[in-house]
């Protein structure tokens, strides 16, 4: 899957499911600070990612994610691993 499509899907569910202001979603923005999610929100996010991309992100993955760019990269990497 192309990165642009990943970004489109992720940003769409962040805006629609988590009510994030689309203007706040920038590649270099801090994901955790911008989203302000609690632990239940992260569980919901994992489910949404799995249903949209067929990959699962775990706690170790989220610990490495700082920016939205990192988030997109992690999803892309998981998809690439699955295909390989």
C-alpha cells in the first residue's frame, strides 16, 4: 500500500473516530500530545488499524512512535513485513 493512502486512511479515522482537528495532524507533530488519547483510546486505535490495514500494533510499537511520521512509518513497515 502506498504511503499516501496510509496517511489518508489514518488521518480520516483520527478525525472521524477520535475527533482530532485535521489541522493539528502534521507529519512532525507529537502524536501523543496532539491526540491526547487515554489507554482505552489506544486500544480502539489498535482495533481500527487492524481492521483497516490487517496489521496489529503493540505496546512496543507505540513506545517508538513520537511523531505522526513515525506512526505512518510503523504502519507501513508492518504492512511491508506482512506482504514479505
